[in-house]
C-alpha cells in the first residue's frame, strides 16, 4: 500500500 501511504498522510494532515 505504498500509494495509500501518501494519501493517508495527507488525510491526517487535514484532520489535525
């Protein structure tokens, strides 16, 4: 899930 890694990081940035 290397493509989801960046997406997850972006989601966390928006959440926090």
